[in-house]
């Protein structure tokens, strides 16, 4: 039988010293890795052991999970803490002034300062406890924030909402920022007058976000977002002519796209992965073009739901065979 060869290492003073190394002598980088394995409550505890552990335990990378709650100006100081310079989310107490008029008693004077502090923490990508960005703030507080500052913070968020709570200048600055590199993955555009926005700016910004919804500010009957045919046409052309980040589109735009060329609608919708429309009118030619493009191999559309379309009642004459084939490919879409 072959004997197993035993490797022998000389016992050096270095090996002897390593054998007796205390955890207190470990490099800060290694200590950080060890602390990262601890649950949040234990990370707070280790900081009480000694000054050295207090220093290492306060590294921002160990506290990125934290969610800081801001109830008043007195809480702003929390965001200046060294350990919280890599946090991703903050919660702000809701303003109870949303349906009132006049000066905002809670946030108007303090909101600019809060946004300046948030701007210095580039990792913050969520504000508030809900998906609607700035849903905690009323118009009378948001108006006090400088457009460029608001746009810079907004553009770093994962989800955002453009609504009538913002001024026209703030909205224009935000859209201009989105045209460049943006962190936004979801954008809801709920405005009472989208028609004043440059079609080119609207198209470039909106198509640069993955998931988008467009509709009126108030979710009530007979509400509209203005005469936005030019804006929607520019958006569809942008999607058709060049590969854009947009993947899903939700529309609540009444008759805004009814006059757009059928081929543009058919091609643009099929460059996306998901389409959802509600309270949105189509012509029979548009639906026919949409259906025929869906049946092509190059179509990217995976999900589609067109609510409020009653073919017979609305006089929409679309070939039954086309409807059947689309339903077979995508499932029920009406």
C-alpha cells in the first residue's frame, strides 16, 4: 500500500502569534464582514462593547437596511448621522393639509432643508411609506422646493409620480432630468394638462422609464389630461423608431390617441411587453393593426388588457378571426 505523505510546516513565530490573535486585533474590514452576519438588533448591541467596536459598528455599510422616520424638523438630525449615509429609504409623516388651501402648517418652511439633506445621501431611492412618490406632501409644501433640487432627488428614486401637486417648472425640470440617466423604474404621470409639455421632451423622458402610467390627475368621471394627441404620437414614434427602456404602459387618456395613425399604434404597442388601457378610445383600424402586429413573430407583447371596449356597442368592426387568434396567443384581453 502506498503511504500517505504527511506535509510538515515549520512552526514560526508568525504562526504562533496568529494562533493567539484576539478578535480585537482583526482588521476593521474583517470585523465589518463579521458584523454584517449579525441581525440588526445585535449590530446595535456590539457597538456598546467598546470604543473600537463602536467605530467599526458605525460603518454606513452596516446600516443601509435602516428606514429613518421623519416626523418633524427635529428628526432631520438623524439623517446627518455617519452610520446612516448609505440608507435607501426614509418615511415622512403625512401632511394633513392635502385638501386644504393656503399655507401648509407642517412642511412648507422645512421641506427645502429636508430635500437638501436627502440630496447629500445619494443612496436614498424611496421616500414615504407608499408607492406614490411625495404622497406625504401637499402642493403648498412641495412648491417651496427649488425645481433643480426636486428634480435631482426625484430622478434617483425607484418610483415617482408627476401630479398637479408640482409646479409646471418643477415638472419640466424633472422630465429634463429623466431624459438623461435615471434610476426610475416606475413613473405615474397624472396631470390635468399634459398638453403644455413639449411633445419631444415628453416622449424622450417617458420612454426612458420601464413602467409608465398616463392619465388625468383626479380619478373621476369626465376628467382628462388635456389635448395630448401630439404628446402621445411623439411617444409612440419614439418607441417605434428606436429601442427604448419602456416595457409596460398603462393608459387612461379617453380620446387622446383615437386620431393617431393605426400603423403607429400597432407597431408601438408591439414594441412593449405589457399594455393596459382603461377609459381609452380606439378606432377599428387601430385595433386591427394592433392585432395583426401581435400575430407577427417579432412582437414583444406578452400581456394586454383593453378595458371598456365593447365592439358592437361602439361600432368597432374588427375581424372575429383576428380577435380569436390574439386571444389564443395572449389570453383574454377585453
